[in-house]
């Protein structure tokens, strides 16, 4: 059962996350182009296990009864680029202008 309040809270959280994502500065001097460490499965490098390479991301889909079920990504190995400085989470800096 979903009541309108928790729906609104969920939507608010989604919006906040989206806004945060939008305002994270994408450009830093000299390293503008290599911030997309994205695997062929469409998930971030950070979501892949560093030792086994399997993807920990989960995606939701509608199950047979209309219920949402979560399935783990079936990616077994990260295939995207490996930007060294982005393996560790980059600091979030405010835009300086
Ligand atoms: Zn992957
Ligand atoms: Zn994946």
C-alpha cells in the first residue's frame, strides 16, 4: 500500500537526487573528458566489484504479478574505460565563479 504522503516523499527524494546530480560540477580544468567510467552494461565502474568484476547494480522490473522485483545486473566484468583518478570517488567541489 502506498499512501500519497510516502509517494510525495519518494518523489521529493528523487528530485533532490536529480538536482544534486545536475549540480555536481562535471568540468575540472584539464580533465573534462574522462569522467564517464561506464561499463557496457550501463552502470558505473563504482558498482562493479573490484576483485571479481561483477556488477552489483540492481534494476527493477515488473514481475508476473505486477509487483516490482529487483534483479541483479548480469554483467560479469567491467568493460568500460578505467580512469584512475575516478576509481576513488572524486571530491565534490562547488563551482568557483
Ligand atoms: Zn558492467
Ligand atoms: Zn551493470
